[in-house]
C-alpha cells in the first residue's frame, strides 16, 4: 500500500471514529466493552485496508466490519444474559443503517423545502406541517382548490427529486 493511500485511509478512519463508536455502543451497551470492540475493529480495518474498494462507502464498510467484531465478541460472551443475541444485533445494525439514511433524507428535505418558491413552500407547510386539507389551504390562500391540488402535486414531485439528488450527492461525497 502506498503512503498516499495509507494517509487517505487513516484520515477516513479518523473521521468516522465517533460514529463507529456510537454504532458499536448501540449494539453492546457496555461502554468499556464497546471501546474494546472499537479498538479491535480499528485493528481489523487497518489490516484489511488493502481490501477496501475506494468506489464503495467507507463508513458502511467500516460498520460492517465492526458488526462482525460485535458478533465475534458476543460469541465469546454467550454465557452472559445481558448480551444481545446475534439476531438482535443484526436487526439493530440494519435499523441503525436505515436511521442514518433517514437522517440524510430529513436534512435533504429541510434543504429542499427552503429552495421552494414562497407560494409552494406555503402550500407544503400548510399541508404537511399543519395537516390542513386541500379545502382549508385553498380558503387560507384564497386560491381555487384545483390550483392548490396542482401546486401540491408539483411540490411533491419537486421535493422527491430534490431529496433524491441531495442524498445521492451526500453519499457520493462520503465515497470521496
């Protein structure tokens, strides 16, 4: 492995240490054990640095290795009833990955709402934040219900496209 790759790998690993620790801690609720697993995961990650594919998401790769380290830890600690089973660890790990994606989508949605025009944003906020019906929105804005309905449709399409684009950009940036 060249020095450039080694430095780049070290930087990526350093950048995700808090997230990696939090991820492990969510699977193994004992801080001391989570710290031990984090250290072991770092050792394995460094050992496997040459196997890392730069075109893939580094954090996802590191989390997968950490998950294997958690499961290996659980196998050695099976006699303790406070340790989660492998099945529960798998479910928690999948849920955390989904939560990470959800958080990216939530941030993207907030950004995309800010990019909408004033009228479109007003319709979206009345519908999604205030739970107003189309009739209520039409009355509040003094617009025909058909116009409100068409605006809401365009807003949904624009937000969906914007969120997909923003999430894709963020995930691409994570790969870099």
